[in-house]
């Protein structure tokens, strides 16, 4: 089990560690873009719903 944990740790350090090819901020930016892409449609749908509610109550 220790061998698997050590291998996983080395692999992860190669992805986001100090000697990695891709810097940590690039990984963070990619995750932000992915989650923003998932959240943005819900945010715009909420705005549209609020605008529709204001239009109907006016």
C-alpha cells in the first residue's frame, strides 16, 4: 500500500509541484474556467428570471 501512496504522491508532485511543467496557477485557472462555465448559465438564467418577474409586476 505504501508503494501506491508513494507513486501517487510523486505523480501529483509532478503535476503541481515546484518542479512541474505546468505552474500551479495554470491549474487553478483551468479549474476556475471549468466551474465558471458550469455556473454561468445558472447565473444568467437567474437574472433572466428576475427581469421577467420585474416586467410582470410592473
